[in-house]
């Protein structure tokens, strides 16, 4: 689904362009320029209302924050509409369409992978970190940055992770999965397991999220996904060597090479030793795995051990209001949605999003009968980067190119061939 | 009473003249056939009588009343369409009653009552709840006719009523249709390209060619005295032999029957003259009369035809058909002699190949026997 | 050789049937998978036990009852309006000669060439100018006529023999009466085929309702299915499949009924004895 979300970003850009054309003819005064937030004490709540649009996974936290806001600012109207679909692409389409007909919301939820779409076409208001509540893990703000400016406040987030079947590893003589930190160790461990079981032992899906997963592998190896000048960042000796992991796993017949859901099914069934997944899926694996499945999430290995920050997925809040006071109230609303109580509602128990508020993490960890794997997701506090980073207009063909690159290596093509080819195509798309 | 008068009807479709000044009187309760090849304008004439098409000039009178601007369903006319044109989604009952209810304004009950009466007269009651798909061609034709007759119209128009029926059915149905229409006391106008249908169904036949009526008469009149070579060739089966005559010097004509001496002053001596003789007037063997015309030729085809045979004889490039009794058995590829009498030879002359009379009446005689090979 | 063809045809036919029916089977299979277990793990071809709780969960969680009612209202509303506009338009284009008929037909054909995506946004903007965003009327209005419908029906009406139309004239049927009593019944196969096409298209339509509908009260079935899809935390496949089965059931039933009706209509109820 998220693949689809990103893949249709280009379509949405086109939609946005045609919409803005319509919009400017219908109402040339408004344009796409969002307003910077006013000082909130200069605004009268009773005269103000804010309209927000979000996907249903945010509902509990939104409803909680709405109540708090209505108490704090008597008279303020908050028109919060949950979209029926939890798909970020659908959400974006609805917001773009509404904006085209003069129903632009003030505050929106968006998938992290779509940040560049909003910053490139809607000029959202910057987020002021000073307004964020107590306990908010500010290192996650990096996932909401375009350039040096924060435009998005991460709300429900996750990041790539490696799920490991401890039993299969133990049978192959590996007792400490956490010791697998670099790609060499991963390949060695996989070889041992495969020798024992006769089955492929690693699944790194190339279909679902090629841009996110390749970015994770590159950054985890300490290389840049996007170079400083905006061009392809990892056509370097180090980058090629890191990506060669996929090729090596394929050549050694260690790779299962199926979609993430299918790999997850094999993992839950106890047939797969290593499944590259995301932290947000841990809750589901916990729920579905039989009690006797002995497994653990480990940090995604890197070429020479985990070196860099991983890209964040999930969603966050962006202020696109055209009115300074509405922007200010939207900013305040964000604050209330990131508090400890709100964070418990958005991330805890049923979900394994990484709680963005440390106080919520502490609260969650106090609970009884917590699966140890959930602990991994809840306590994730390493810095995260933004997802993607290439300019927004060519997103879909760029993702296709990266998918092709992964798939070529997934059938054994060397990274020395596949990566430069992808670099050439993507740089051409970007005009670099 | 239902008589039809057509006055100077003309109709053009673009550059094509479909009808060119047609005048025709159709008497009450008579059965008239309009006979002609396709493109002769006969269907257009029918459609103009019905009111489906308006004439460019001229008037259609029904019982002396001008029918201009009278829509089809308000004329005292019903139609049996080519290929029946039954509504495929309706039962026979529905097909018959639709027009009665909407065109004539009968109540459903009255319409069904009338449909049953008509069906009973035609002995097709058992077909009333069938749809066209579940009926044979003959059954459909009877229902189409019932639909027309149930209107109790003074005039019944039939557009190629026999097309699409097999030969056996053809003969029995045409008699039946004729009988039914005359029982109703209606005036019947049938358009057909089949001369036998026209001959057997009609009291009078109007032969059409190129938008004109070229002859109007009883079947016997048309057979005995065709007004032109066109009519002669169209009426009768096997068709009349039409052999060209070539004008020679000194008032002589050259034909396959040898040289003929034309009396002075006869237009027959002009080129373009055609001699017509019906196959039954051509005989095998030697003539018993000295003034008979004779010829000899090769038998190229013998068609048995019940009591008669049709023999095709090649007279040096011109094929002549003759009918002989089936006891005579001319041998294929043998040379035979044949003869005919000048009082049975029609002479057609002039640009329209109009009938001038019988050869004997015109004084045409075999000029020199040496010409006859 | 020829004797080989028949069994070969049967085998190929059977394979084609199995291939096309398998996704439906798998939808039902997944819909009865245990809701608390892992729907993805080793689902057997034949379920060992049937867990029907997914259907109840799907029905409640996605508010399917109201969505189905909306879907039926919208789909039938569209169909009714399409028939009301397409049938007279096709009749006029097929059976009347009038000035501009060629140009009008050309315009209809031109409409077929324009992809619906191209007109999506202008239509949406226009609809909101009329104040019909987030209304059932807004879900229906853009589809009140159909170029493909006009074209399909016109082709069918063209094939009605002229003699039948003249028979109607001599039977005293006016243009409207002819349309109702003769042309429409004789075009029934095309009207039925077009109706099926329209119903399938608009029952399953996702993009337009996604843009127009915001209020839960006017959600259509495909929109409600999206609630079970969450890429971040994984899909609820049993509930999703159960909901999909519920949503597709009316369409499948309709198709089976219509098929029977078609067969009956073609063969005719009366067999010549």
C-alpha cells in the first residue's frame, strides 16, 4: 500500500498542478502560500475554527487532543474529518482535491514519504520545535525536515528492522543474534542456516518499498542516499559494496526474494531466519506468531556495522493553513497530539509505532505481559532521517528505477553494474 | 368501396428518378399486381400509396379523396411488409393488436376479440401466443397477413409477400392469400418481381420499367399481346424468344429463320426490330404448311419440365427455346429442324421495341427459301 | 487429429474456468480463515474450520450495511439516469435524419476518446461550484449520461430493420410510442449488456467517490474496504476478504440472474412443438 502511495506521488503532482491552475483562475488571491503561524495569544479562539484531515489510524489521538484543545481554547471549533481510507495516497488526493475547490484544510496528516510533495507544492508553515510538548523525542524531527527547516511533526513512525528467528540460528550454532552487525556477518550466518535447513534464509523484499529499503541499507552502511546537490548519492565504492549484499545473497542462494507479506508469513511459520521488516509490523508478528516461536528484532546491519541514521516511515502532521491564527491553533493542536497521553493512544498496545513521546514509552514499559519484541519498537530512540529526499516531481519513475535495481541484483547481477545504471537513470530524471 | 387513383405520380431520390408520371386506376375489390425488376420503382409506388413516402408531384386518391398529409395509419390501407416485419418481441396476438389499439384506437379487449376472429378465419388461432422466432416462414407469413387483415382496411398492400418462402409453400400460399383478400372484399395491391406470382394472384397486372407503367392488363392480355419486347421478355416461363432482325437492302430482313420480305412502307424494315415467339409456338420437325418459317440447329440443352420439355437449340449463335411434349426426346448435340407459323410471331419495332403486331398480320413472309439453311 | 480437438478444448476450457474462478475462491477461503491466527501462514486450499466471525467484524467495522445501501442507491440512480438519457439519444441518432446528426455522433465518439481521468478534476471543481461536494447527488451527477452507452445502443437500434419501423408507423405508433413499444424491447440485449457494464463500473468505482465523499453517511462499498488496509501495520486480510465477499456478492448474484434471463430471452419461452 505504501508503495502505491509513493508511486502515485507523480500522478498527484500532476493533479496538483492542474488543480492549482484551476484554483488560481477561480480564486487567484489564495494561491498555495501557507501562512506562518501568528502568536497564539493574539488570536481569539471563538472567532476561529480549524479544519483538519487525517487517516483513521490517527483517530484516538485526534479525538483526545480535540477535547483538550476545546477546554484550553473555549469557543474554538475543530472540524476534524477522518478519511475512510488509511492509504496515504488516497488521503493526499482528497486534500489536493479539497484545496482545489476552496476547502483547503489547515492541518493535515501525511505519509512521511510524501513530505517533499507538500513542501514542493503547498509551502507549508514551518514547525516551531519550541512548541512541542514535554517528552517529545526531538531527534525524530529530522524525519520531517526539508533542507534545514522542519515542516512535519512525526506522529506515528517506524523504521526498517531485521527480524531474526533465534531458534533457526541456534540450530546453526549462532547463539547471539545481536552480534550480527555487518553484512559479512549476516551473509555468514545466513549460509550456516541455509546449510542446515536447505532453504533460503533471508528475505529483503524488493517489490513493496524499494526506495525505503534501499535507502535504509545505504544509510545503515554510512553512505548518503541523496547527495548534497540533490543527485544520486550512493554510486560510490562504499555504496556499491553495500548494495552488493542483495547480489551476494542471491548468488549464494540465500535469498527468498518474495514480497514483505509473504516473507512475514514464512517467518511466522518458522521457516525463515531473517526477515527485513519495519518496526510498525512487530505488533502484528507478535500477535500472529505461535507462542513457541523464538524471535527477536535486531538493528538493521550495515556494511561495516550500523553506522548511520535510518529513514523514518509512518506519518506526521503538516500545517498548510492560509490564515496566521488558524496556523497558530493548528500548531497548538499538533502539540496536543504529541503529548504522552496522545502518544499512548497513537502508538501503544495495538500498534507498534515508535512512540514519539518518551513519557509514553516509559508508561508503556510499565505494563504487564509485554512481549519483549514490542519493547524494541517502543524504546527505539535513535535518530531518524527523512524518507527519500529526491525532488518531488519525478518520484514515481525514481522508485521504479530503484525497484529495477534491486530486482536485477536479486537475480545475481553485480552491484557494480546495477548501481551505476540506476544512478545514470535517476540523475537523468532529475536533470543532474 | 375502396378504389385507388394515382395521378401523375413522380418521385426522385437525389439524381435517381424512381417514379416518372405514373397514372393508375385500381378498381374496388380487384387484385392488382405491380410487376417489375428491382429498381423499376414498384416498391416506391407501394410506399407512396401507403403514405410512407410522399410523392414529389401528383396525387393519391382513395375513393376519390386526396390522401395528401394523411398519415399511414389513418388511410384505409393495411400493409404486409417484405420479410413480414413482425415485432420479434411480441406474440402473434401482440403483433396483431398493437396497430388495432394504437392506430385504430380499439380497447385491448376489442382488439384481442378482433385478432381472434381474424385468426379463426385464417385458421391460425394456435399461433396466437407464439413469438415470431417460434414459427416457420409460412406461419409468420400468415400472421403478417392476419395483422394486415385485422385492420379491416379497404386496401391491402403486399410488398413481395412470397420472398423468403420455399417453393412448395410459395404456390399454396399465394393462392391462399389471394383467396383471403378477396373474401374480405378488400382491394389487393401486390408488388412482386415474380411474373408467375403476379399472373396467378392478380386480376390485372401493371408492368413497370424505369419508373413508368409500360403495360396494364389482365394476365391473358399481357401474355397474348405484350406491349413491348420488355413485357414480352418478362411475362411467361420459359420466356419468349426474342431474336433480332437485321435490315438488308430492298426491304428485306435477315433473321435466324432466313430472309423475310417486308411489305413496302412497314417500319419493320428498320434496324432494331425484334421478332418474338413463345417457346410453345416453336415446333420440332418439318412444317405442314408452306408459309411456315423454318430453321435447323444444334440441341445444346434439354430441360425436363413435367409434361413438357424445354429444348435449347443453337441456331448459329442465337439460342432459341422451344417446348415440346415429353414424349419427344431430342438428342443432345444432334441437329434438329424446327418451324413456326408467322401468325404466332410478334414483331417489336422502334426505339421502345413496341409491339407492331403478328408477323402474318404485317405481311412478313419468308422471302427466299434458299436463305433458310 | 480432429478427434483430439474436443477433449483438448474441454481441458483448456476447464483450465480457463479454474484460473478465473480461483481468485474468487481464494477470497472466500481467506474470509473464513481464523481471525486471531495469521491469515498469511500456510493457508490450506481447503479450510479445516470455518471462522465466520470475520463477516460480522467486517460488517460492523466498515459499516457495510449503510455503505451497501448507498452503493445500491448511487449505482441504480446512475443507471436509471443513464438509461433515461442514452436511450432517447441513441434512438435519435440511429433512426432520425436531421441537420447536425453527423456532428452530434462525432461528438459522442470524441467523448469516447477522452480518458475519464482527464476530466476528473474539472468535473470535481465544477461540482463543488454547484455546492454538491460530499453529497449523493455529487456521486451520481457526472455519470448521468454515457457516451459508450449512447454508442452501444445506437448500433443496436441501427440494426432494427426499416420495415419494422414502417410497420410501427402504419400501426399508428408515434415516435415516443415506437421507442417504448418497439425500439426498447428490440434493443433489450444491448440495454441489458450496457446496464451490466454500468452497474459493475459504478458499484466498483473508487476514485470518484474517494474525491467526492467525505461523510461516513455517503460512503460507497469500495471506499469502506480501504479501512482494512494499512501498509504501516499490515492488512487485516480475513476481514478484508470477508468485506470484499459481501461487497461483490450482489454483483455476482445479479450477473448470474441476468445470465439466466439472457438465455431465456434468446431461446424464447415457447418451443415450437
